[in-house]
C-alpha cells in the first residue's frame, strides 16, 4: 500500500478544473523538472492535467484504459484493459465474482471495441508516451467510487513506471484509501465528510467536449516539437 496524503476536509468548491489542476501542481512542485508524465483521464481529467504539466515542465498525455466490470455488476472493476490490448486482471476479485477466462475475454473485447475510435482519434494527434522508468502522475477531476481511476492505475502500473502517483482534487476518504493500494503515493486536495457527487465541488463543471480535449492534445504535440 502506498502513502495517502489528504490536504483538507474542506467543502469549498473549486472555480473550475483549471484551478483544481493549479492547486494540485503546487502540492507536486517537488517534481518540477524531473521529466514526469502527467496523464489525464478523459475527458475532465485532461483539463486538470494541463496546468500540472505546465507548472512541472512535464509531458502531458492521456490514459486510455477501460475497467472490466464484474458479471452482473459492471461498476465493480475486476481488471483493466489498456489501449494496446494489454490486460490486467485482479485474480482474487475475478474468482470471487465468478469471472472465468471466457467472460474476461468477452469483456476485454467489448471494452476494446468501445475504446477503438477514441484511440485512433487521439493518437493521430499525440502518439502514446512510453511510461517505463518515468515518474507518472495520473489525475482526474475527482473520484466517487474510484473504479475508473483504479483501472487507470492498474493499466499504468503494467508499464512499470519508476513511481506512480494518483493526484486528485476531491474524493471521499474511503475511496481514496482503496486507491492508495494501487499507487506509490495518493494525493487529494479535499476529502469532505459529506460527498454526494464530484460536481458539488465545482462552481463550473460543464461537460468537456472532444473538441476541447483534441485542442489540448494538439497544443502538447506542438510544445514537444519545439523542445
């Protein structure tokens, strides 16, 4: 189990995802200049990731992974599949819910099919960043159940980073505790005692459209070409 650092139990909302990312960047400033990779979970997590990336002079990318849902309970993650088809399965959870090999293969195929268009669309703009031996920060605009973040951490761990950090603006403490089992370090700005939805902690929480996400990827591609 990795370390868990909760900054506050505040319920004060962020103005928006950019402010949340800027606040996270201040908590991560020790990583400035260490060639870290900041991975945003599409779509909202990419908005959070960009100010972190700029503040730390890090590489920006997205993490495209889908959780494999349990039979009859799709919200329960039994594993994750990466954009390149690599599979991670938590055998103890899978066996406990009766997910046999044939079920896992069907679920993997289904999730890869759902992911295919996004992979093609995003990677035409920004090729995937290798993560082996890099400091990797995975972020989103918040967590509730944590299943999506858990799948992302599983997928990234599969690539053998030097250090894996989960950085979040807001989430319930019990979810953060569970997530800390899958990262070397988990940082969260706010873990309020009452949590109903991520949106309650943002003054502006509009849906992020693909056009905005693609624009960020294009900006990152141009930035790298100048370096």
